[in-house]
C-alpha cells in the first residue's frame, strides 16, 4: 500500500527512507510540518519495472524547508531526484538525457 507519513516539528532522521513508487502514479511520501535536513538519510525507492504512467512523484515535503541531500539514493535508469526549497521529487526522464557536473 502507498501512503503519506506525516511528522510534526523538525525531526532529525537517520537511516533509510523506503518508498513505494508504483507505475500508476500513486507513491509513498514523507510530509514534515517543520524543517528537515536530509543529511544522513538514504533513499530506497521501489521503482516500477516499466515506463510509469506518471513521470513525477513528490516524495518529501517540509513546510519549514529542506536542507542537505539524501546520503545515497538507489536510482536506476532515467530516474533522478529534483530538490527544491520545500520538496524532493522523483522524476522519470524520457528522451535524451545529458548530465553536466
């Protein structure tokens, strides 16, 4: 089953955030009422085998802002993470992808 874990305040999270991302567009997510530092937290998504019907999933929201990045993320193929001030999205990219570092 998919769902949202809601956390009050500004928690200190460590370990692994495991999320289910089925092809139908629903996905697990974490909603934090305060600020969230992702440093020290790993992301372990269960990704669909084929092309998903929805290309963007909001995995994390924090109304007080997000700092840091996931310590590690088990992503395959065209999946990437997009960080913003208050959210982290998992995006399935189609077409030609060029990454600059």
